[in-house]
C-alpha cells in the first residue's frame, strides 16, 4: 500500500514538474522589450498602415520573413524562400459614375461587378430577379432592374449572397446588366458605396466571366424607386461608368515551418496564423491623423505568431508547426483564401489552425477565443490562460459573426478546426471599437504588461495542443464537423 501511494506521489510530482517546465519554456523567450519592438515597428507612421499592394506592405512582409529566418524556422517546400506569392487584381476606381432612371438622375451607382459601361435604352423590371420573376419577360439585350434580396431576405449580408444567382439568371435570359435597388440602412449603404466605388483589390480570377457583365447597386430608401418602376409599363435606363482601370500585382503570404519531434505526430501540423496588412491611409480623424496604423489590428496578432515561431524553433513540440502571416485580410480575406486553394503542404495534414486577429480589448483579465468551445482543444487553451492569471472565454458577441470574418474561416470551411485568439473583450463595443479601423490604433495606447501575459498564454496553448497525444477536432455537431470528417477521412 505504501509503495502504491509513493508511486502515485512520484507520478503527481513529475506531472507538476512537467507542467511547470512547459510553462517556463513558453515564458522563456517573451519579453516586453521584444514585443514592443515588433509592434512599434509594424504600427509606425512610416509603415503608413501596411495596405495590401503598397511598398510598406512589402517592407512588412520582408521584416516578418527576416524574423522567422533569424529564429531558425525553415523554408516550406515549394515556397519562394519565406514567401508564397499571391497574384492580385487591382481595380482603379471609376472617374465618372452616373445613372438616370426613366430620365431622373439618382445618386451614383456602386459598381459591384464589371468594368467601364455605357447604356442608354430600354430596361425591364423583374421584381427580385429570381427564376419565377423572368416568366413572360423579354429581357434579351436589355438592362434589368431588380429589388435587392427576396421576399424573405432583407439584410445586406444575405442580399449579397444572392448576387451570383441573380447574375446567372440575368445572363441566362440575355440581359446585359443588372441594376439592383437596395432598400437598406443609409449607414450600411455608405460602407458599401465606399467599398465598391474606391480603388479595390481582389484575387485574380481564373477566368474573366465577371468582366463581361455589369452589376450595380443603387440606394432605394423605402423602395421608392422600385415602386415607381413597377407601376410603369415601360422603363428606361441611362448609365455611364468610365475611368476604371485594372492591373495585376503580386503580394505575398509570409510562411515558414518547424518540424515536430515525434516520428508519427510530426506528420500533423498546427497552423499559427495572423494577417499583417491593415487599411493604409484614410479619412483624417479630429486630430488630422490619416494613418491607420493597425497596432491592435493586427500587429498584435502578428507578434503573437512571431512569439510562437521563436519558441518552437528553439523548443519544438511533437507536432510540426506551420506559420502563415497573410496578406489582404482587410481586402476580403484574400491571402488565406489563396492559400487554402493553393496549399504548400497537404491540407489533410493540417490538424488545427490557431489564428490570431484583433480589434481591441476592454478586459485585461481575459483572453477571447472566437470559437473556443467549437474544438476539442478548448481545455488546453483554458489551462494555458489560467497558468498566466488569465481566463479564456468564448466570443461574447455572436451577432457580429466574428468567426466568419477572419482568415480562420477559410480553413474551417475546408474542415480544419480553426478558432481565433483575440485580446479580451466582453462586448464588441466601447473601448473595443473605439480604435477599430481608426487612426488612433497606435502602439502608444496599448497595455504591454497585459500583452506579455497574452502572448505567453498563446505560446503555452500551442505547446499543449502540439504535444497532446489526442489530435484536436471539431466538437460533435459543429457546422464544420462534416467537412472535417471528409478532409481527414473520419467515419
């Protein structure tokens, strides 16, 4: 009996010692001065907001590659050094946008798809522009007016989800363009108009299908335009969009790896990811500052990944690690979308994606992990946070749909468990959004004592997941569980 108790005691002490050692390893390379250096550089005025496609964006990518190289992380097979080149299409905004509906001029349309366009002729109103709405209608060679959404869809996000379907139907019936009349909140309209009426960047299309069809949105408060058009037997349109120019540019995902130590588990990879771009130069704030520095979003997330890379390069886990710092997140999650469609290592070897993205924080006693309860790695993350006096909490603002608004979602859609590790917030408002996409998001306004604990908790989380004998997966019933089973050939 005494021998049994003694054996248990020795085992218990050994486990405590191991846990303390892992905590010490996770802490050993993180210093306040080091993380300040990364964030102050990336979020400096000289980096001019790190907009995708700019020289400053290229400098940021080179800086990150140099850091990964210095740590001793290795190049990924088939990469271009520490880079994955991402071909992008840059659209220079139209210099002229005008629309007359039945002779009456309206606010300029937002060009959702297509290029320069000129039309002066007959137009046909086809209600919502769905299949049944084309019955008995002759739209060949004509422009069509449609109401945005459907009888059951009236939110801007869902309206956008119908665009491809409506475009396909219009083309099928011979229409030359769509003008969609959107009865939406003027504040949301302002965002949409800005997004589609300014210079923009997207992935290079594999074909030019979108180029031969123009799709416009027009603000239609209370359906006033739609009701007027519907009451007439004949309608006309005069539209001019000119000055649009397109060019192809190359941006880069920054990528590196560390091989795991276990002969079997090293074939499984944990992805540590974050985006390094921000929104560049924009509208000046009340102080006249027009540089959107992006310290929280996402120099903090980048530094989280760098901290992990430095640690694993010196102290590898049993599983291998893949570090990816994405371009073009602010332009529509472009770098991550490109990567999952062009992976450098097979996606079915990627067993977890531990993304880090941030807006702000209002509680320095917690970390927020968007999707924390959706994967079986939840306990490892909670244990790691607790080790540094923090509490790991799940997304407190599900109405914001944050899980689907960061790079993690492209990996999740492929079936890879992929939460996002974020600064602590209890609501997506106040101190969180005060700096979000604002010139005030500067390094000087960050609590670096909190960040030290925040980064250490991330590194320990990664170490625990990377060494856990059990491969992480989605919890039963999750939205992406079926995709995960298919990816990993699970029954």
